[in-house]
């Protein structure tokens, strides 16, 4: 006697439903495996339970099989070639727009440099002239701004240097005033005496005066020596003898 036919409908009992899911899932995975082995079929099986848990089986790779399915489905429907053609046309149009923009910018740069202006109309030349005037105005304004900033910086630096100079002058004046007000150093002290300033004119003047004084003294001494010798000789003649070491003039002896 065979089994009775089971009615296919949702199982209301949660436990019975879970048990039935596990049994039939395993049977389905087994059948998929057998089919791939027996018939060399590429199979990808994906199952999600009621709780969202994933179960899968693939004879090769699930992702590879899905990509193959997408390509086959697109080829069968004929929508893929249309999509590819539209994409290609879109990118070609965008590329042409970009090339046109690049060419326009290059021409504009050459015109600003004064090149390739022979093909421009009067209106285009006036527009170019206005652009150049505006650009020159902005450049001059920026240059003046930088110059004013530099001048302001230099003026501030000058004020700072003057203040520093005045401060140093005040310090020097204080040091000189303290040096003048300080008492003279004690004898034998460790402090060094300040040497007088060398005056060349005074030095040579004193030297000349000293030399003249020495010469006058030497001349006076010589005259005094000669007069002394003469007096001594006269005395010796009167006394009747000659002083040792003195030579009496012969004219005095004759007398």
C-alpha cells in the first residue's frame, strides 16, 4: 500500500515547519549535487530560511554562475546591446565636449598672450581688450597692495631701530656718568688706570725743548770747565807749581 499524497500548503506548526525545511533542504542540495555530477551541469543553488539564514551550493562558483546567468539573460532579451551602444555614444559625446573645451581654453590663452588674433572679429577683439584691461587693473591693485605692505613693514622696522638706538645711547650715557661719579681707585688696587691720550704734537714739542735745554747745559758746562782750568793755571803760576793733569798755557809760563 503506497503513501498518501501530501497536500502542499504552509505548515502552521513552527516546529514541524522547521523540521520539514531541514529535511527537504538537505534533499534539495543532494539532488543538485547529483545532477551536477551525473550530467556535468553548472549548478548554483541559493536558499534563505524563514529566519534569513543563507544556504548555498555551487558546482563551480556561485558568483561566476550568477554573472553567466546575467549575460545569458541580457543576450536573450536583446537589451544588452542597446545599453552598450547607448553607453558608447554617451562617452563619445562627453569626450568630444571635453576636447572642444580644451581647444577653446588653449585659444583663449594664446589670445591673451597676443597670439592668433588675426582671425578674431572686431567684437571679439574689444572683448579681449576689456579682459586684458581688467586683468591689468587687478594686477596693479595687487602690486600696490604688496608695495604698501612692504613700505609699512620698513617704516615699522625703522621705528624699532630708532628706539633701540635711543636705548643704547641712554645706556652708554649712564655708563659714562657712573664712570665719572665713581671715586678714584685706591693705591695698589686691582683697578687699571686709564692711560692718557697720546698727543704727537705735544710729544715732539717737549722732545725739542728738552734737546735744546740739554745742548745749552752742555755748552754752559764746557765754558765753565775752560774757565776753571784757566783759573787753576793762574793760581799755580802764582804759587810756583803746576797742577797735575793740567796743562798750563805756555804764554802764562813765560810770564
